[in-house]
C-alpha cells in the first residue's frame, strides 16, 4: 500500500473512532491554498480541527509528537481560511485536536495546541 493509501486508511479509522465518541464530522481532507486539514468536526459545542498521525511502531517516536510548531502553524492557517470561507465569526468556539494511531492504539488529544496567528 502506498503512503497516501496508508494515510487515508488511518484517517478513515480516526473518523470512525471520532463518530463513536460523538463527534459530528463536517469535512475530511479539507484543502485550500494554505494547506490541508485531515478532519473537521463539531464536538461539545466546538468546531474541531483534527490532525491524524499514524506510526507503525514507536521506532520513529510517538505519532502525536510529529505535530510540531511548523505543522501547528500551517493547520491554524488552514483553519482560519476555512472559517473565513464558511463565514464563521469569532463567536464560534474552536480547538485543535490530534489523533495518534500507533499499531492498534488510538489516542485522542483534545485541545492539543493553541491557535498560532
């Protein structure tokens, strides 16, 4: 399986897991000129921008650790673009979650990082 198919497979696993947890999925693989966000959903009154990271094993570190400052900044830019495109104002509460999939373990880190302007 190529890298893109592996990524898509694990994003689908993450989407199913989030739905089981009560998240309402709005978008998958949202793309704009700023970049891409894996999943956008609503949960507990928040618009949630979600990055999915997969690791076959822990040899290259934890999956969630792969979402460094540069990636966070890019996700924030895409989130800002999404909210502008959809006409969502500052009154919409939002947050950034990260899902780490390592082997068969799925970890959801709510509010994993703050908005970077």
